[in-house]
C-alpha cells in the first residue's frame, strides 16, 4: 500500500497545534498530518517562548522529524515553513504552501520597540492581520498572561523577516490567501523566494484562513499535492481516496 503524502503544519502567531483541528478533520486520512507548535503555545504553554528565528527553526525541525512532501505555514508559520523548505539540499524538494502572509522580501520592519503594553502588542498584531479576542485585552488577568506571548511572537516575527528576506527554496511555492485578508499584499513577490515555480490561489476567508474555511483549504492542499507529486512522478493514489 502506498503511503499518503507527509505534510508538516505550522500555525500562526499565538496559536498551538490545536488551531488546525478543523482542517485536520477536513483532510481526513488522506495525508500524514504533522502539526507542530512552538514553546509558549498550545500544550507547550508553560515553556519559555522563543524570540530567535534560528532557535525556532531548530525546534520545529526536531518536531517534524524527517523529510516531508510539503510544508504548510500560515501567517508567521509561512516564514517558518520557508526556512524548513529551504533547508532541503537535494530532491525531491518539499512543496512550500505559504498561507496568509506577505512575502518577507516586501515586509517592512515591525516596530518592536513600541510594544510596551498589551494594547500596543494587539494593535501591531492586528495591523499584520492577527486577531486577539477582545476579552483578552479587557480582562487584567488574561492580559497579564498573554501579553508576553503576543510580544515575544512579534519579536520572533521580526527575527524571521530578517532571516528569510532573501532566502529561497529549490522547491515550488504555492501561496494561499483569503479574499477578505487585507493584511496580505504583493503575494506574487513570493516568487522571490523560490528558484522553481510560484503560484497564488485566492480562497474565501480572512487572515486566519484555516479557521475561516477549513474545507476550502483542505481541498486546495490536496489539489496542490496532486499537482506537485504528479510533476515529480511521486505518490498520488492515496489522494484520490474518498
């Protein structure tokens, strides 16, 4: 029996692996689903968050545990996914599926020095398309708990912008963007980050695309995998199972 394609999933800022719960259900058993989460998020909430891109890449690489057919990253996760895909030094190169983020080559510097409170942090994150429930800001206990996580994720985002601004992968790049996501721009410039092909696909939904439209994202991922694996003469039969 042919094994299903292996795909790593990297969530947005301030999210753990549970963010992909509905997407994982929509995909069913048609892929080998490998979600990851960073320290300070999800089940790793008690661990100290990372603000250095190189440390985050090493952590994610350990979690993935080996070669994959594709890496899906959403928002900040798209930049992390780019570093994972670019690390492959020989074919077959993993497909990079970058969702809900502008390419790092066009991203302006995040003014991290202005992040001195929960309100500052939420405002900066919102300008980048991120969403934090209003209750977190209004509740003093929640604000005190989550402010360091949001702040550190913004520092990590800037670290990844610096690391990936001129980084390229040898594999194809497929960009997914929500039609209601006003925070993502210059998506065609993701072509700066590959020496192979780059294509952009618009899907109904906002910045948190997998949360807004899990079935549309699942269908898009499966179609992209079929195209990529067909082109590389790799496994495709498992994607056709109902």
